[in-house]
C-alpha cells in the first residue's frame, strides 16, 4: 500500500528538524530478491511520485522516500556517516549540490548513460552529481508599466532608472546566492558589490516572501519588476484560480543577457542528485539516476514542476513553449555553487537583507 499522506519523523540523535517519509511501493514484476532504494529528497512536489513509481515498475525496486529541506538532509547524512540509510540525494539548486559534494556525502559515479545524455556543464566534473531539470531565473515585469524593450541584462537592474521598482527575495535565499554567484564569476568582487548596492537602492520594498510573492506583488503594482524562477509563473498560468490567471496575464517574462557585451545568456539553475557516499544499494542508486535521464522520465520530471529538461530533444511543456526560446549561461553550477558564500557576504555588505 502506498502512503498518500506525509508522515513526520525526527532524525534520532541529530537535533535536526523533522523530515517527511513515505514509501512508494513497487508494482513491478516479482523478482527473486526484492531490493529497495532510500531516496532523500528536498523536492516537495507530489508530481514526482510518478517518477519513483515508474522506476519501481521497471526494476522491481521499492523507493523509500524521505523528504526535508536540503540543509536538513545534508546535515542528516553527514551525522549518520557510514550508518546512513540514504542511497540517493535529490535536491534543488546547484549550490546545495556543491555543498553536498564539499561535505563529502556523495560518491563519484562514472555512468556512460549519464555522461552521454547530460551535458558537461550540467553535471559535476568528477561525477558527484547530475542535473535532471533546469530552472531559469528571469526578469518578470508588469506589462502595464514596463515595455520589454526597456529590459536588457541583470547588470542593468542596478541602474537608477529602476529606483523603487524591483521586487526580489532576501539574500538568504539560495536562488539569489546562486544568481549573484554567477555574476561574481563574470565580473569579480568589486563590481558585484557595487551592483548589489545599486540593486538595494532600487528595491520597491524590503525583501519578503517567496518567488510567487514577488510575482503577485509585481502584478499588484507594488513594484514594476520581479526576479523569479520561470516555473513559478508557469504554475500560476496553469492554475484554475481566477486571481492567478489575472496575475499570469499581467506579468510578462524576459530572458536577460541575450546580446551585447554581457550576452553570456540567462542564469540557469538546476535540480539534480547524486549517489550517497555510503549507499548500501549503490547499483540501484545509479540505475535510479539513469532512469531520471530517460526521455519519458525527463518529460515528466520537467512537466511535473514546469521546469526545463536537461536532455536534448525532450518536448517542452506548452506553457514554457509560450515563454519562447532563449540562450542559457553555460556556467557550470559547480562554479556559482562555490561562489554562494562570497555572494552572500557581498549582498549583506550592500544591505541586502
């Protein structure tokens, strides 16, 4: 029987906040020796369940799902050490994957399937983690107040013409740390400190709320521009709620840094995973990651949360197609993940709370 409700447990002896646990039971053919896979995931999307069930149907391997925030799961695996139950860690943001690698809780994987299907810039250079979906961090704008022709780059957002018009989350948000980490790689500390100060002076309000809150505030006229991940707007576009549809129709999406001297492309973050260092079911763990790179799984993985697939030629969700095509910054998440800590320091120095 599959558990449909989330059950909360406390990691014994770790002092870590509670995480959720549920079982996805295999409905596949009987095998001589039934195995299981323990998946620690910070992806809180029920739509991912179909991915786990499809893996079970294909392999006969039961997926035991443990959910929590990325930092909690990473700390839990560290504290459990060689006694950990975790086989695979799935999480969002390249910064979290970089931290997991640095903390020594992942193992290097050499899979010809993963190496062939996932581009070099979307996987760890040593095979410690692999991306399975992409999310663009874009400029969103109130179409009643801003013309698309006024927009250009992330760098331009620090210009005084945007004073009192920008909505964005706090500096503690890892999506922002990764965005600023990518800018740091492009321009260096002095320029990004100045840019961060310019951004702060252009805030429409002190940072508050999540990406959806920024988009809704933009539609309501609190500010003219919001910085958010693309899938949050797609989610509103698919909502049946009238107010969400109004927001979707009011807010436009713009992919920055497409041309000119700063035309390196729009910042793209990832969701991905790796095999835990002390995994007890190593082979099943590798097969699970390979499963996530299969065409059908990629399509569902991306559509389940309105993200972009990482494997070439996988069809886009219809709402994402409506956003149009764009050039992505090819920077490996390993780079901006490494820059997260310095990016946070610069933002804090600039008064970005």
